[in-house]
């Protein structure tokens, strides 16, 4: 069975097309990404920016057509923080359905966290007896997933993300020291909502574009390489060095850094600030990197359903 899985995020549209088989194998056929910035201005207006919505719609249509050319018999689309927040989300969902005959599912923060967990559990060599903290930094929200042996999965979606905090706080180029302090305070305030201050994970895992970008910059990758990024361990020192670099450079210079694609350059400082502060708050000296996020979680969820049928 060939399945297409799209993740429509605040900053990026991603699609994985893969062959699933009864033995539990997921064989990728295509893995595409397009930065469309769907969440532009949403934190302020509560509605989709028309240009961003058009870019995102066009990417979705193009990706679905590509999946069908690869003989996908089922296509799944999940939309995250931006679509949860806007008042005109239903109209966008209907527009996609009318054009593609595919239903875009606006998933809850809990569901997003569950899909991120599936991606980690199936895609990385984590041990069943480890206490894990998984952090999925998106453009509009950040999901925290707490995994402890013998306990139910604990998950929470917080309203902090690279795009949201950039638009809310960062107004200088490069960011000012006052803005850096305000970002730190925003993360502290949001993480306090978790009530997890006594939790000390054995391992911390990071998912999504902020994390993989920091990793690519740390590795000085002129061309992104999944094999070098996925499963790599970043030290807190490397994350702090990346944040310092992003904070010192104006946007024009940031765009020229190896590993940093242009569509993330303006929001990477806020995203990295979230990552570093989370590592500090939970005492994590190292971070295991995953570039298999929600789209992979959708695949593993579909595979489980297929095996139960």
C-alpha cells in the first residue's frame, strides 16, 4: 500500500510518500518540503494571510498530485497550530477538499504530540526503559511529550513557536538583548504551565525544522543530509553557540550560513531560544535529533491501523 502523508505547519508544508507493508516496513518514495509561512500574521489577526494561504494551498495541491503520480492510494493531511488558531480554517479545509478530494484534518495539540511520539518511538534507537522528553518546536506551537516507563504518555502543546514568538517579540535586526531576555521569559512562563519542574529525563529528543536547522548549521552542511542529521546528538554548548551566532548576525548574513535555508533565517533565533531554554530548564546536556515529525507519525499510525484490520 502506498500512502502520502502531509504535515501542514505554521511555517512549512511537508510530505512523505511511502510504501507500507504487513511486516511493519515504511519505505520512503518521496520526502518533500516547502516553506510557505501559513502562520504569517495569525498571532495578531486571527485569520489567514491571503498570500500565505495561496502559497500553502498551491503546495498542497502540487504535493498531492505528486503523491498520486507515485500511485498513492491513500492521502492523509494534518494541519497544526495555525489552522487550530484561525477563524477561517474551515473555509480553507473546504477549498482543499473541493480541489483535491482529500480532507485536511485540523489536529489537536494532543494529537500532534502523539504523532511526534510515534515518529520518535519508531524512528530512533530509544530504549524502552528510558525516561524521555520529546520537544517538537513548530512555528506556532511547541509540543512537549513526557515518556516514563510504566506511566501513561504525558503531552502538552504550548503556544510558543518560532514564528509566533518572532512576530510577538523580535523587532530588531539583529535581535536586541532585551528581546533575547523577553524570549527567555516567554519560554519560562510557558514551560511553567507544564508543572514538570521535578522531571529529569534520561534523554531529550528534538523534532522539526528548528532542531534540524540548528543541527545542520552546527555540522556546517552546505546541502542538507538526512543521514547526518537524523540521529545526531547536539550538545547544549553547540545549541548555545548557534543561538549566539544567530543573535549577532543581521538577517542578510544569517541567510548565508551553511545549513540555514532562507525561509527559516528570520525565525531561527526565536526557535533556537526555545530549544536552548528547554534544555536548560530540564537539565539536558545533549539532544537527540529527529527529522521525522508529524508526517512520519501519520505513517506509523496508518500502519498500525492497517495491521489491526
